[in-house]
């Protein structure tokens, strides 16, 4: 039987190992490539909220469908109760309007998987901020795992062939987003 002091040491050791493994996983190469196949390496199912050509609200889609026209794709993971997400969304809307024919922006709500809101919170935020660019919600946690989402918001910049060009965790201001878009386009 373990003594209290031994139990604390064991808990500390296990906790340290878990933190080490999480840090090691987060330090992986974020610039993974799909090999230029015309599809993203990591495909996932989502339900459309709004703004996706040819899709009805609440229609289930695959992320890879957004690459059909060969335009670069900006994938933004967000949540309805995420303050930095709220702050960047109006800038994303402005740039989506300005560059609408040059890239595809898709916002994927992952609030229910991050503890940062419900589907209704997300829909309320879209309405409150008058967001009209394409959005939807992930059906499961797989997309977060596949794209290494470790903080909110997370934005993934992808070429028209599905290759990850850059990944950004945290708030992106309009000037920085504009610069990244111009490089991508």
C-alpha cells in the first residue's frame, strides 16, 4: 500500500508525464501537406449554418467539398462564447466580402467540444455580429484533433490543392489576416 507521500510523488510524476506528452504533441510540425491532391489531408463532416453555395442550412457536408473550385481555403475554428473569436469575426466578414471570389472562408463552430458554448450561442453570435460568410458546426471532435486545435480561435490557411500553408492559434487582426490572404492568393 502506498503511503501519502508516495501517492503525492506518483501523482506528480504522472502529471508531469502527461504535461510532457501534451507539450510534445503541440510542438509538432503545423505545416503538414496533403501532397497537392486537390483535397485536404484531413477531411471531416460538418453541418452548414449559412453561406455555403448550394447547401441548405442544417445540411451535412464534407470539408473537402469546399475545394471543388480550386480556390485557397481559410478554415477558422471558433465558438459562440469565445471572446477572441468574437473580436476577429467582423474582420473576417470584411475580408470575406472584399476577397469573395479569391478564397473560401469557412468558420466551424466547435463550442460544444471546447466548453465555449452551445449551437444556440453560436447562432446568436452570428446574428448579433451580422456574419454572413460560410459557417457550420463540426459533428465530432475529429476535426479538432486532426488540425491540432489547442486554443481558440484557430485558423488554418490552405492552398487550393488542400495543402496546409500556415496555422495560427489565437486572435488574428484585420491587417495580419489581409497580409496572410494576399500571400495565399
